C-alpha cells in the first residue's frame, strides 16, 4: 500500500470540523423548537448526526466525532440561553450518548453496519433507546443543577429521551445510507429508479404542506405514502428507505413547527401537535425500516439460493451428475438442466415414462424395469447401471441411484435421485481388465519361456557336469585334479546363479517357498570366499573375511545368493581399499554385513537403489540394475530386514538381519558327494535322453566307471532296442522333457511294461515348476534336478540298486 495522500492530522482535523459544523447547524435548528415549560428541544437531529457518523465510519472516527460534538454543543448552547457549566454538562451527555449507541452497534453487529436485516434494525432501535435513556438521565441532571424548570424531572427526562431518540432514528439511518452508497454504489438502473421514487415522495411531502388539515387529506396522504414506501422497500436497498424516512420526518417536523399542512392542525395545542408528530415519525421510521429489512433479507436469501443452485449445477456438471424426478401418476420424468451435457445435444429434460425407457439400451431395459418394480416401502432405494442411447447415436453408461416415495396405500408415486455418467469409468475398467488379461497371458508366456529356458540352460550345464565327472576319474591326483575340482566349483556357482535368476520369476508368481533350516553362517562365508576372494585381490583390493561360528535359521541357498549379490555389487563399485564380509550378534538376530570403500551412494539415490533397473551415476560400471532388486525381493521372501548406510566417496555398508538359530548344535555343511570308488553296480543302464551332448556325456561317464549303458534318443528307440535287440536293462535313466515323444515319467511306465517288471528308475529334468516336480514325486521313480554332479547320480544309482523301492528327490 502507498503512503496516504493527506497527513493524519489533516484528516482528523477536517473530520472534526465537519462533524462540529453539521452538529452545530442541527443543534441550532433544534433549539428553535424548545418546550417552553422545561426548555428541552422537541426534536434533536444532532444526536442522529453524531451517532450516525460514528456507526457509519467506525471506531476510527471516535475522537473527531466526540471532539466535534462537544465543541458544537457548547457553542450552540452558549449562543442560546445556557451557561457554560450546563453547556459542558450537556456536551458530555451528547458525546457519551453517541459513543454508547455506536459502541453497542460495534459490539453486537460489527462494522461496516448495514440496515439490511431485521436483527440489525432492531439493534439500532435498541441501542438508541439504551443510549438516549442514559443520556436523558445526564441531561435531566444538568437541568436540575444549572437551570430552573417548571416541569417535573420525569417530564424533562421524557422530553430529552424522545427528542434524542427521534433525532437518532431519523438521521442516523441517513448517515448509514450515505456510507453504504460510498462503499457500494448502486447500479445505474437502481439509481435512476431510486431517485425517481424519492422525487415522487418529495413531491407528495411538499403537497402535504399546502393541503388543508382535513380528514380526507390525511387519508389521501396515507393512501399515497404507504404504497410508495412499500415500493421503495421492496425494490431498492435499505439505504433508499432511510433517505425516504428522513424526508418524511423533516416534512412532519416542518409542518408541526409552523402549524401548516395536514400535520399542522391549528386547533391542537403545541404539546398535542408535538406528541402527534413524534408518534408519526416513530411509526413511519420504524415501520419503513423494518419493512425494508425484511425485503432485503428476502433478496439476500434469494441470492443465496440462486448462488447455491448455481454451485450445485456447476458441481453436478463437473462431476458428470444430473438430478431426476419421476412423477409416476403424471407419467413424467424431469431432469436437471445440466442433463443435456450428458444425454447429448438435442436431448430433452422432460420425458414421458415410455419415452425415457425407450432411450435405454434394449439389453438393459428389462433390468432397469425389474429394479424399479422391486422397490417397496421397506426398501425404497435402488441402484442400477445401464446404457443410454443418445440422439447423436453415441452410447453412454449411466449409474442411477434413486429413492421411491409411496402413498398411504403403499403405491409408488414418485422416484427421485441422481444419475452419474460412468462411461469413462466403464471404459477404464474395460481397459484395466484387458490389460490384466494381457498381463496374465504375458506372465504365463514368460513363465513358460523361463521354464523352457531353464531346461535349455541346464542341459549344457549337465553335459559339463558329466564331462567333469569323467575327467575326474582320469586325474586322480596332481595339478590336473585341482583343475578339475576348480571346474566343478565354477559349475556349482553357475548352477546357483541360474537357480537364483529363475527364482525371480518364482518370486513374482509367488511360487518360491523358502526351505529354512539351522546352519552355520560361516559355511556360507567359506563358499562365497572361494569365488570372490580371488577376483577381489586381482582387482588390487584387500579381501577380509571375518570368521563366525554363529548358527542362523534361514534358507541356505537363498541367503547365499543374497550375499553373493552384495559382494558382486561391492566389487563393481570399489576401485581401492578393501571389501569386508562379517557378522555380529544383535539380540536374537545375526546381522550379516558387507562393507566396501567404494564410491558410495548419495542421499537422493538411497531410496531408489532397491528398485528394478535403477542405476545411479555409476551405470558405466556395468550391470542391469537387478542385483540389489533381487536382494530386496529375496530378503522380503525370507522375512529378513535389509539396511544400507553410505557416505559418498568413502564407501557403503549393506546389512541383512537373520534370525539366530534356536539350537547350538552345529549342522555340518552339505559335503560334496564322495568319490565313486567302488563299482557296486554291475548291471546295464538304459539312458533315454534326446539331447545329444548330454546323452554322449553320460555314456562316456558310465563307460569310464565301467558301467555298461545303452542310450536312446526317444522312447520309441528304447522300445525298439528292448524288442529287437533283446536289451534287458537293470536300471532306467530318463530325461523328463523328451522331444517328439511322451515325457520321461510316461516313458518309464511304458518301458517297465515292455520289460514286464518295475526296475529302478530316475527321471532327470531341468523343469523346476512345482506341478512338474509334484507329478514326478507322486510316482514310484526318483528325481534329479539338472544340473547335478556325477557323484550324486552314482550314489543314487547305488542306493536304488540296493533298495529298488527307495526314492530320492534332489
């Protein structure tokens, strides 16, 4: 806000002078109308000037008004027949009266004050009565103390009270009206029409001065003025009514003073004329202002209703909702105005019952009719969804919620409620449904693909397993054996990684069920150290493994995969320093920690590092952003908490909390299968395997061990060898996924039937789906999951050879 144009002292001084001059002129006019018996003015408009200005302007005008009132009162009284002490006394009484009336208005009605409600009009009259009552007591005391009067004290008080009250209720509304116009000037139409009405009123008041005081002239004045006041009150804001009452009051005071016109009956004494004038002014002012307030309240209510209706219509329009009212006896359906927005251009807002039903889609019409007919007094509400045929040919989905009213006989008479356009929602639900079906198909396709990929990836690994087993027999000791053992460890790692990658799919489908047991966390540390310590040291880093004998309860394989991912992540993002793997006890849990001195993670990246495919600024270091996502998913599946702490440029620490084992007995780690040294099996093994590399490798392995084998690529080939070459195997080894023939389980059944006996059988498979494994386990065969070690196969063959009915699932 800018600086005020005039200094404050100039504004205060100007306001004080203006109030003082106006009050002085009004006071001098009033002092011309003194009661001869007590010297009290019969009409004191100056009281209205003081109170009106204070009410209209507010507390900011308090000191200018009070100063001006006191100065004008003292000067006006001294120019009359008052002495200085009484003038000061009367000045304090007049100023206090204005302050009390305006203070009561401010206290109960606030500022700015308008005469636009009945409560406010009654408040003005109430404050006037209370203020003039107190002022009358003070004024009466001034007359008693400083003047001799022939009238009694009650008469003096009554005259003071009446003159000030009439002056306030006549002039104060005028000041309030002027302030109202200054705040919100009326429209041009209202201004012109209001001036016309006040002009007509002024002409009638002027005529009343010249008309003789006859019964018919008084009746004529009442007959003309009453409709005029009603017109002004009904058509305009209350400020115009305040102007009208002021004009009428001044006319009454003028004619009464000079005993002219219809209000100046010379046959009455001055006291009678004054009493009549006071009663007329009071009745006119009170009645007109109350009538104007009532009309103003009605206008305000109408505006509020229109505004609320507009907001409701806007809300209905924005929300795609319209209201309906179905008058059953009148056979008529009415809709709110915004219905055309939904029902389409050219649609009607009023339908016959049959016309409305005709617009409903034929397939939905019976359902709508049934729902409408099933309502009864105990269940009067209904909800139905249907399609509506718009005039432009489009189709919209509508949801109708309605309530039915019933007559005394229980017959429905009216249905009303809301109808919502749910076309977008239905379209969205259809899109979601279609997307869900597509996602389900894609998920099934992905699962099938991963199952096939699992089989195809496990086949070469199985070939390597058999070849590694055969090589192991040719290198019983020396450096060659160490190399073969190293190949075996790499194959173990590859198998573990493959299983973990395929576990991601099982995580997404919810088919991964952890198998928890109690084991030493140090066994996992030893396993991962074999694969990671050498790469860490080759990168010029220090690898520190903190031994631990703590026992934990978890899924050994899944937990090891989590630690492998964390170590792999540490190696990728560390260029100098060291990588540490260790654990510490934390209450009833063990916190396994992986620390590095790498590049670190910034605070803004931390919330995202476990998201799939997220890669921070170090994306150039390789990877696909899946390692930490797999860690989080696997940890959630196990119910283990994963946490991370990092400082950019100094390193990162990941931790995973694993429940402490309940027992203190150390479970020995799963040992590598013992070398197959004894040749306890001397029979013939029939191998059915469609993959040439696997078939060749297993035949070479068995030959190395001195076991006779017969291999076939299909079940038909195996049957041909049994029937045509009189092959009589002692053991069956079948792949489950056989191309171009029955699966391995069915092949076992067919071959057993051809041989006429239930010889021991093992089914090999790379398909890890639960339904496949359960199907194989439900029959009298054993199962090996590819890729498996050669010694695992040989041990199982020896077990089944010694106990043909035993089964083993690896």
